[in-house]
C-alpha cells in the first residue's frame, strides 16, 4: 500500500472485492489527478473493470478506501453515490449503453434530465456536444440506425454533457475498428483535456492506452503504478 | 416435401419445446395450461346440450299428473300423489306425498320402495340441508323420518332439493288439482324439451367470453417467441435447415405445448365435470354423468386444437424472416389501418342486432349468430387495441425521464405492448358484458311479479276442514306475522255450473277492514253487499248485479263431479265500491260482501285465502309462515310474492364469474410476467449502464410501470366500452332493461389493473437485481 | 542481446565449467543459433577481467579448458541492473526479452516485473508516437502508425508471455 499522492482527485487504497469465491480485487491502489488520463491495463479477468466500478461508486468494495475530492465513497449511501455519479462522473462503455428507444439527442440529454434539467435546455446542451463530436447529423436517429463509431461518439457526448470531473471509459473502442477507435479516442481525450476532466480508461489495447498520460497495470487483482516503479 | 419431413421437423420442435431451460419449460407449461383451459371449455361446451337434454328427459320421466280431465278409478295399480312443493329461503323444494292404492302401484324413478306413512326418501342435497343447522326451520316443516335417499335417476340435478313422503288417507283427497291419482309416472306424451333461449344465450356467452381470452392468450404465448427461440431457429438455419423446415420446427414447438395442453384439458374437463355437480345456476344443477360430449365433437376438439396451435404459429411467423445469423422481424410494419379493425366489432354488433328484442318469448336465438357476434366483438378488442395504443402513444408528450423512457419504448414497440394486454382486455370486456347480462336477467327472472309487497307478502289458502277464524288466529299468532287479511273468494255464474254459466263475476268476502284493502267505499257495515267498479277483466258485473237476480256459486268439488247448486240472490240494496289494487296488485271486480250477507252453506263453499303481511324485522319470517301452514295441513302451501334472496343468489353467481375471470387473468398475468422478465433480461446491460450513470432505481421502476400501465389503461378503457356495448346488446336481445352495472365494470377493470400491477411488482425484484453492475461485466 | 549478462545469469544458479555454460545457453536460448565456444571463452575472459566472475577451480582433463567459473557479488548486481532496465523499444526485441524472462525465472526473480517494466517503456514510446501522429500530417501519421503497430505486436507478445509465465517457469526450471 502506498500513500495517497498529494493533489489527487480520486484515489483508492487497498481495495478488496470478491464475487463469491472469485477474488476480483486483492489490494489494488489507484490515484488520478484532475485533467489526467490514466489507462488501466491488464489481462482479461484481472479485475480492471471491477476496479473501475469501485472507483465510480457503482460497486462497493469489501474493504479499502476510495477518496473522491476529500469524500470517502465507501461511506456514502447508494443514493448519495447515484447522485455523485449523475453530477460528477461520466461513463462510456463498450456497447449496449444507448437507450435504443430514444433518439441520439435524447440519449445525450438523458443525464442532464436525470439531474433535473428541463428537456429543452438539456437537448440544446446535448446538441452542442454532438456537434463537438461531429455526430450532430444523426441527432434525430435512433441508436439502432447509426454506425458503431457514431454510436460510440454519441456515448462519449452523453458522458461529457454533464461536465463531469471524472470520465470512466471501459473499453470505449472495443467494438470499433482501429480508425474509428482512434478517432473516438482523440475526440474523447481532447474533450476531456479541454474540460480538465480526469479520465479513467480501462483497456487492454496498447494503441488505446497510448492516448493516456500514464498507465497502471492490474494483475490478479493487484495494481501496479508503472510511473512510480520506474 | 413429404409427410416424413413434416413428422421429423415437428418431432424435433417438440423436443426443443422442453429443452429451453427453465424459461422454455415455463413457457411450454403456460401454453399447455392455456390450451388445456381452452380444451376443457370446448369439451364442456360440447357436453352442455347433452346435459340439458338428459335433464329434460329425466324431468319428463317423473311427471306425476295426467293430462286428461278424467281421474282414473282407484285400482291395485294406482297411486295417490300430491304436490307438496315448497320454497325454502328462495330455493325450490320439490315435495310429493304418496299413498299406493294397491300392490302394483308405480314407483317414481330413483325410488326403490314406497316410504311408509310418516317417513320420506330425500335427495342427497335435501338430506344435507336438513342435517345442517341451516335446515332446522325446514326440518320443522317436513315432519317425516328420513328412511332413504332418491337415486340419481329420480333427480334432475345434484343440487335439487326433493323428497317423496308416505301418507295415509290421501286417496280420499284426490281432486285433480293438487292431489292426483296416476297409474304410471312420466309424461304420456314426451316431447323434446325446448331450452329457455335466454339460458342458452347465457351459456353461449359464458363460454365464448371465457374461451376468447384463452385463445388470445395462446396466440400471444406462441408469438412471445423470445430471443432464445430466435437464436435456436437461426442456429438451425446455420447448420443447413431450410426456411420451411425451420418454420415446421417452430410449429412443432407449439404443437408440443398444445399436445400437453390436450392432456391437461382432458384432466381439467374431468375435474370440471365433477365440479359442475357443485354448481347451481338459476336453480339448475346437473350431475357429472350428464356431461358427456358426443364422441364426434370430442374428436373434433382433439384434432382442431393442436392444428390451430400449429396454424397460429405459422401465421405468426409470416412476418418473420429466419436467417442463419438471426431472426429479422419484418422491418417497420406499415402504419396500422383503422377501417378493418373497426369492421370486426361492427360486424359483431350487426350479427347480434337482428335478434334485439326477441326476449324469452320471441323464439330461439340463432346460436351461430350469437356466438359469431360475441366472438367478433371480443376479437374486435384485440384488433382495435394495437391501433389505439399506437395512435395514443404516438401523441403522448413529454414528461419526466421515466415517462419519456416508457413512452419512447411504447412508440417503438406498441404492437408488443398491445399484444401483452390483449388477453387481459378481452377477458375484462367479456366479463363486464356477462356481469351486465347476469344482473339484468337475474333481476328479470325474479322481479316481474308486480305484487305490491308493502301490504302483504304471502298468501295461504285455508285447508279444507279448517275454519277461517281458526286459521286466521293461528297465523296471527305465528312467529313473524304482522297482519293477516282473511278473504273468502269464489265465482258467481248466471246459470248452474253443472251446465256451465255464460257470464261470471268474482266474489270476495271479508270484514269491512279487510275489504277496504281491495276497494274504496264510503261506508261499510256487516251485512253490506257492494258492487265493484273498475275491476280488471270485469265485463259481466253490470249485467249480473240486478237486484233479485239468482246467481250460482262455483262449487269447490273437483271438475267432472256433480254438486248441488248453491244459489245467491242479488239483494235489493247494492252499495257501490271502487276497486283499488289489492295486496296482490290486481283490481278485483264483481261483488264484495261482508260475512253477514251470506248464508253458512255459501260461506262454506268459498275458498278462504289469508293474505299475510310478515314482519320484516323477524329473520326467516316467511319460513315460519310456511311452517305454520304445513303444520295446519301439509297441502296448504303458502305462495311467496317476492323472492327476497335475489341478491344473495346473484352474489354467488357474481362470485363464480369473478373466480373464472380472475383465473383466466391470473393465467394471462403469469405469461405476462414471463415475457416481461424475458424483455428485461434482454435489456440487462442497458439497465446496468443507466444505473452506472446515476439513474435512480425509482426512475427505472417507474418507467417499467408506465410501460405496462399505459397500454393496460387503454386496454381497460376499450374493454369497458366494448363490454358495456356487448352487455347492452345482449340485454336488449333478452328484452331486459339496459342497466349498466358500474360496480362490476369497476371491479373487473380493477381486477385487470390489479393483475398488471402485480405483474409489475413481481418483476421489480428481478429488475432491481438486474440493475446491479454485474450486467456491466464484459465477458 | 547481451551474451555476457546471459552467461552471468546462468552462473547465478551455481559455478559451472565453460563448456557447461555453452550447453546450458544453447539449451535455453540458442535454439536456432548455437553459441560458438570461442565466444564463451572471450566473454568469460572479459567478465573475469571486470571482476564479475571468478575462477572457482581448474580441473585436469581431456579438453582444452577446464576452468570452473563462479559469479561474484558485483556480477549479481550487474545481472540485477540489466534485468530491471527495460530495453529500448525496437523491432525484433523478442530474443533479448525472452532471455531476460527465462533468466529471471531461472534465478527466481519476478519475471512479471520485467514484462510490466518493458510494457511501460513500450507505452512511453507509443505515447510519443501517438502525440506526434496527432500533430503531424498524413505522412507522419502513416510512419508513426507503422512503428505503433510494431510496438503493439511486441506488447501483445508481452501480454501473452505474462499470461503464460507459470507454464514457462515449469518448462525452464525442469
């Protein structure tokens, strides 16, 4: 266990989590500064997704501490964590994340509306983000009618529309070809840097991880911060 | 393609039907239960005509009156028999008093030997009633020792209350009106029975109403294919089975469910057949042995049901392309058109319309038109609902996030949503119509007496050999009696009754107080004679009421025997009286007299009637009056002027109907739950994602609720509308005043809504479980 | 690839004759290119001169050379440093990396550590290339992509090796 680096926005120490007999996390540490892009790498089944879920307050670890902005995540109630996710966090997943019945612009507006923003206003903000991610032409279409790359950009727009301080991306390009994947990564990291958001990027692809500032490796539920080793 | 291909593919599908894991099993079993209910209902339908025929045959076989005017002479093969029918708390009790007049006297069906005097044989239902605490009052009325039971042959229903009691001295009282002499039981001229058309209508409607939702359910169950089946079919295509063969395999899956359903249905029918014995509808019950469908009809059911299941599947797969890499549902279906959907219910009404106003006397209803019309109206619900849901959700505006999620989903798949609630809507529509019909007809069956029951509610004829005064005081002292109005009645003719008079007039004798119940008069003293004006059907009084005219009193002896003439002369002084409605609700005509105006022999020849007002505050007051009468003379049977148990009897029917409709709804609810869970599982990843970015669980649960509540709301609205229309048409057909039974509309809609609510509630725990982040795991 | 470090590493498990060293090297690493004996001789001389090995003893026998070498403390430190230093990401790196991993396994060091360190080094290069690519024109992009793909292939190999470390340990220490 290492001490929490000064000035970190989100930091976790000695996280442990088991699903039944399977140990997913076995003493993992993590920290990220505002505006930083950190890749979480490791073989599949190593616990990187679980680490992301714990950091985002989706899953409560069995033990360990997660400090976000000075607040202890593990001590918060479910609804407090939900509220935090709505206001401070954004999410991009590999697939299956857009609501198929809603149009793209409605999908992007959804997090704002969950926060209580009025429909008109939310959709206006959503449209700005769609433009920024170069997919405003599909705003009226449903997710089933757009390409994978477009859909993923819509998802990125949705993750960023609330102006999150931390963006969690779990294999965001997993379902895309390299060209589309790179474009999504470029847009994602550019957008995150411009808003000074931290990005926790879970990936097993080196070319995706190359968009990060540094990486940590998760193996057998334990993490290694490569920067501090070297 | 050969029959072998078919057989092979169907068999393979059959195997798949039960190989789909727990969900596959549940779906197969639900389909089987649905088909089973359908089969059972069809078999019962096929058995009902037989049952009614059998009932009629038995009823005719035990008739104990002669149609000829002539009463046969007493002989060693004759039997004196008297009707002792009574009523107990609104239920009819068939009673007969018998005295064999010789060793060869005929035995009634179902009775092995004549009960000795003072003993009786009873139907099982009566025995049970008498032995229960409920029957104590009736027991007092039937002071005979029970020595045996009447066999099924002698009864027309499992619930019939009947007894045969032995008596002495009955043969002396044979009069051809209440006491008969017969040498054989059974109608000398048996005729095929004509079922009460309204009853037939009820049976038909009940069956269609219960059957249609089951059919709709089966159709939906077959179509709720689910991802799993799609994947299976696609996999079959991938390994080289062609499109037609894949369809046959899918049909085989449906066939498996319906074959199992056939077995279940036979079981249900056998259970239902026994259960039928415990049901009494409008005083009609049947024995299980009556319920035998004709073999041909049974065979038709056995073949038609599985065939229909296969046909529905093939029909449902019409819009589906099964490709090796997945199942493609025909892209975006064309916008639903209204006209042919409206045509269905309109055609239904059109088929029923010609029969409007026929009523009970208007002859028989055309069974096919009734069935077809009701069916079309109900099916119309399933045709209209998808259109309405589509049209309404397309116009639904913005709201909260939960509302938006639900509405958008409905807009994208309104057909699925409508299909899910179709069964519920049809069941509710049918049940509402049936409730209206039942309550209307039930009211009709018991309320048309027209008696003014505020003054007197019962009438008893004073038995022979009992004095009027004695009888009056006996009843006045009886428990439950408030007032007794004794009136003596007879008829006066203008010539001897041995020859046959040409003109007649009514004669009513009573004290002044009692006479004032039947006519308005300025003054009255004992000895007065009044001529009444304003009576119904009274044409001869003016001609007969001439002072000095000799009038002949109708003798009370039985027809065909000679009796000495009793003559009364119209007195010089005739007072005027104006008829008013008497306690029985009719206006009497003829003459009113006080006792002092008559000679004793004339008084003796009159029939003495007691009009009795019971004390409504005494429970079972009527039963006490019955008992007092029976105590006075078993043959003196009081008439009830109103069935007080009407609502109680209706309640039991209503309960039965609710149970039936609820059972159908629960079945539909179960299938709703299965498909709901299936849909949720397909969206598992999406739900987890929504939770990840902070969607409140409440929002998602609410959206699931909206998603079912909106179509079910529309469905129930349409169901109430169609149900009330159908109910109104049916009531018009039976010539009954149309009265909307809002209570049952509300109750049935409530049950329908309740089923959906329960389904949603039951799907919430799995929903909450699915919203856990496990769904986010990428494997 | 450094033969000197490899031989040093082989000595860590115990003193050996020069010929034994050649046989061990050939068996573990020299699948397609057996080591020339002269190479062993010259390398050992250099190591001896640098004080990384010492002569443990000389045996009389048939062969030309019967010296037995043993690793010194300075030698062990040298191997340690070599293993911990990631290689400069460049094409056809596998044989060196492979040697390092096997040696780590043979000397009971953390082989995964070596792989992680190497990956970090590779990623550092890839970040630089990615950055250049983002700022450059199409030609730059294509050139960078070529390098990136090669590095990615190395990284994939690293991942795969990491996943198979247990099996490899079993194989080389048998």
